[in-house]
């Protein structure tokens, strides 16, 4: 099963919104994946547990797996393109 790390500054507010959007996307597209919510500072330690990183903020370093900035889920602008990026990263 694929795993998605969803990170924001505190691991609470915006990542919760993004987690909900991703879970809706996964259900709609019938993709089985686990969504793991965390703080941006936890991503480096948890990256080995994931297949893709979705963040609401600029990531402080580079990673060895796909990274996606999810501000579209917060702004409501270009959400379909973000959905497709996530789907493409999981397939």
C-alpha cells in the first residue's frame, strides 16, 4: 500500500485540510493509500516510510521521493491539477 506524508508547519491546521482533500481524492479514484499527517520538521525522519510527500509549505531540504506543494487545496485554485499530480505520484 502506498503512503503519503502530509506536512505543514505545526502538523495541525493546514495539513488537516490537505489530508481530508487527499482522502476524498483517494476514495473517489479508488486508490488504496495511507495518509500520514506530520510537522514539516518530522518529514526528514519519516520520509523512508512514504512514497510521496505533500506539503503546505516550502520544504526545508530535498528528498529522495516525489514532493508536491499543496497550496491549491488551501486556496481552491487549480485543485484538479494538484489532484492529478498526486495520482501520478502514486501510480
